[in-house]
């Protein structure tokens, strides 16, 4: 009997738009973010890897932007 390897691979994540409003300046600062997540588990279920990067682009505040 031949058995195929059994393992789990899962992909999910978040993608969104955020806005900050500063009353003093009467200014809105929009930003975009993405946060994918990959999960892998081996066939014995004793090892797994989760990879979850995060990136944000902020139109006004370059210190909030990161990749």
C-alpha cells in the first residue's frame, strides 16, 4: 500500500485601509496595509512554520510606512 504524505498548508491574511484624523491640523492621513500569513505543518504534526510579514504604506507619515 502506498501512502501519500499528509501535511497542512494554510494561507490567510488581512488587507485594509486605515485613516487617522488630526483635529488640530484638520488633516486626514490615509494608509494601506497588508498582512499575509502562511502556515505549514509536517505529516507527524511535530513541526510547523508560520510566516506572517506585515507592510504598511502611509501617504503622509514616512515613519509609519514599512515593508
